[in-house]
C-alpha cells in the first residue's frame, strides 16, 4: 500500500533532495567544528562571555 502511494505521487523526489541537502550541510558543519587547526579560535571564543569589557583585545 505504501509503495503504491509513493508511486502515484510525483513529489517523492523532494524529500529525498531535502534529506541529501541536510546531510551534506550537517557533515560539512561537523567537519568544520572537528578541525584541530581551529582549536585556538574556539578556545578564544569560549572565553568571550567571561571577558571584562576593558577595550583591549587579548588575542
């Protein structure tokens, strides 16, 4: 029954395309976050909410 429903509609490719776009974007973000070369940048950003507003940049 489910197979007949999917074969009768022409909108089946849209969810497949959307899922592929989502998975590609998710993997790209995951790779960017997991890079060890960006560790210093992430450490700096993690302390930003705790920094005092002295006007100096400690980077």
